[in-house]
């Protein structure tokens, strides 16, 4: 079951939902089926399977707030 993003043409509500091949999705706000499917981005796998280490803003400013470490690397 793919996850799709939609914009309702009736009320403008934007949402995501799982859709089976035989289902017609409806807007959760107004229940309209007049929807426009939105472009969806797919995450590409990284080589080696490891997540990259998060980096702090330039110069490490604010890094003490996100992870308690200074120097530009939060890992």
C-alpha cells in the first residue's frame, strides 16, 4: 500500500494517506473525493547503510542546545 500526498480541490486541505489499489481516497476534512495527488519524494538509501552524523550550524552556534556538545559536530 503506497503512501500518497493529496490536496483537496474542494477545501484546499493537504494530507497523506495509504491507498489500496481499489480504494478511492476522500478528504478527511470535507470528505470530498475531488483530490489532486501531490509529488512525493523518495528517500534514497545511503551506501553502507549507516545514517550520517548530524552537524550543527556553522561555527557550532546553538549546538549546546541540540546535543550538549560544541565544535560543530553533534555526533
